[in-house]
C-alpha cells in the first residue's frame, strides 16, 4: 500500500498497522541492518561528488539500493520526454541485454508509470494481489512479484525512476521507502549538477575551439538527437530562431541531408566514443554553404557538435580568427551566458556537497542535539540565511521541542524550549506537512508581528518527513527579501529528508536500546 501520512491533529495510526511485523527479527539483526544502510548511504553520497557521467551515477545508485535493501533486482529508468517512455539505463539481476534496450510506456496501468507521477514511493508486496495497476512486461518476464519504486525529479526536470524488486512476495517497510527516497534525492541533486556542468562545457566550447578556429555554431545533443542547448556566433548562422532550437529534434531544425548526416555521426560517436568529423551543405541567404562539423562525446549519453562554415575561411586554410565589430557583441553576450552557467554550476556543486555533509552527519553516532546543530551550520553556510532553527514534534505530548537553533535577535532568545503547536511559526507547517515561504508584506498581521520580533523579512519553513510522518520542521529567516525558486525548494526538501532520517534514526536507536534493556531485565 502507499505510505500513509500521519500529521499533528489527525488520529495517529498505530505502528502495528503502518509497519509490517518483524517478530522474527532480533534487536541485534535490526541494528546490523540499520548500520549497513547508514554505511551504504554515506558511501554513496561521497561517491557522487566525483561522478561525471549519468550512467556511472545511476549504476552507483542501483548498487547502493541492492546492497542496502538486499534485493536481487534493482533498476534505474531514465525518462525520455520526447517519446514519453522510460528506458532502463542501469540495474542488476536482469537478463543479459535488458539494460540499455528495455523501454516501458509511462501509462499509469503499470507500476513504473504509476510511480512516475507520485511524490512518495509506491510499494507492491505481491503483484498477483495488486489492483491499482499491472506488472510491466519487464517484471512479468523476470517473474517479479514484489517491488518498490520512487520518482527521481526536481523542479527543472523529470529524470526517471529508481526501484528495487524481488521474485517472492515481500512487505517492503517504510524504512525501505525512506532509504529509497533519500537515495533518490541525492541522485536528483547529482543529476542537476551534471546538467549544470554539461551546460557550462557548451558555454566554454567556443574558447576551447579557438585552436581550430572560431566556430559558427555549437550545439549539444542527447542520444535521441534532441538539442539540449546551443551557442551561435550570430543569429544568421542558425536556421531557426534561437529560442526554437532547445528541445527540438535534428530533423526539425536541419535540412534533411544535414539531419541524416548528423544523426549518423551521433550514433557512431555514442558507440565508438571517438571524435566524428563530417561535412554537409545547406542553403543560407540564397547561397549554397559547405559546413564542417566535429562531434565530441560529452558524458555518457550526449555529444557536443562544433560547426564551421568552410566557405568563410581564408584561402590558405588557416583557422579563422574572431573579427572585430561583427564578433565582439556576440562574444560579450556569450561571456555573460558563460558567467551565468558558471554561477549555476557552482551553486549546484555546492548544494551537492552540502547534502553529502548532511548525510555524513545523519549517519554518524553523535548525539541528536550536536548533530542537529552541525546540520544547521552547514545549511546556514550553504543558503546564506543567517537565522535557522529545527523544531521537533513530540506526538505523544502534542508539543514542539526546539532541537537546535542559531542565535536569534531580540526576544527570540528567551523563547521556551517547548511550545504548543499553535505557538510557533513552524506550527502550521508541521500540521500541514507542506513547505511554506512568506515575507512580512505578504502574510497575516499575527505572523508579521512574529517575524518582526526576530528581525526577519523572509521566512521559509520545510517539514521534516520520516516514514510518512512529520517529525518536525526546519525554518530559515533572513532580514532581507530573498527570492527562492522551485529548484531551491526541491533541494531543501531533499536536505530535510536527510535531517528527518537523522531524527528518526536517533529515536529508533533509543527505542531499540530501551527494548534491549527491557529484554535483559526480563532474562535476568
């Protein structure tokens, strides 16, 4: 069944109804399992910092899933928006030839398509008894009976799915779902970093290509022949308006002969991984122009094509140099775009490093209050918000407990450590389970007064969700107006999943220690 959320104000769902029974599992076995998952998560988060290719990243993600969840089958599906299908890019256990060739439709009649549009992992204990959707042809072919899948996405892109599978019925727990989600968030953050690096490489390509002469056009293509992004020396060099190229197939913006030649070179480059050089002719401004293209592999599944107009070269065959007057405005524009791409790349690289450090803290053995304070320090440095706090929700006592905080100005320093749900700025977020961002000029008078007391103009709050339950909230405040996009919110959601994992892990460990002590007393 889908994980069911339990939030403050709702009737708590008994733990026995939410989690599969594990009477045969001893406390020591559960402790070993928890330790293995923590070690796997830490190792995976460290490895993604040095991974530059999509395939390598997805292989690492599926290995982490298989090791932690102990499933014989794992899969990473890449979503192809041009064909609206899922392609099996990495995995383990599947028959030879399945990875790289298997294509699944995204209709909700199958498990994978159903999970693609859901925010939470979708669990199937037994496909023979499942009524929401059918098993996909891939699962039927391999005799898969149980599975768990989660979508990998951010505000900018729908990347695909991560999943784990078994050939016998298995009641995947909410611990399994929590682990899978955290791996998914780390993967999406790493994929965003790879996208930023690829875009930056295209921006730097004109400078790198000076040894071969100033190019007329550069564009990056994915393996399906779709233009990801481009650079042009001038708008006269491209056969469509600049805004019309991104997201279009080769056949949609190149003449037929040129599109065929480019598609053939793309296939050769992806298979051989060698540079491809080819020529084609186009009609430009009423004249027949011969172009030469040099295609280089970029990452695992993309290429960069450098195109030059051979009819616009010196007669001695020397590389053409930049021409003052005509090229300078374009160079200035390209410099601005490169600076922006570098800024995006630095930002996403920093976010990935912050997530890696937060995961390291989450799986450490430090006391909860110390770990939360270290997490806040990392987040304050990464976001630029000087004020931050982590509130923990005590469901039994129906109270909010301050877990950690930076120094707040004014009367906020004297705030009680424990407060009622309706006595804090984070209370509504803990109650609703939804993130919220507000400013003093766009909120209620009561909340405006509360923000003014701490000297904040912008306030952002994100729920901490573990095992489909809200266990607290992470709040950020800034004295100035801050503009944050959906990409920032997605990254913060992923970070909060890691913080929630930290809180849940410490609470679970304390519970195991109490149970262990109780068992020892009973034995004695």
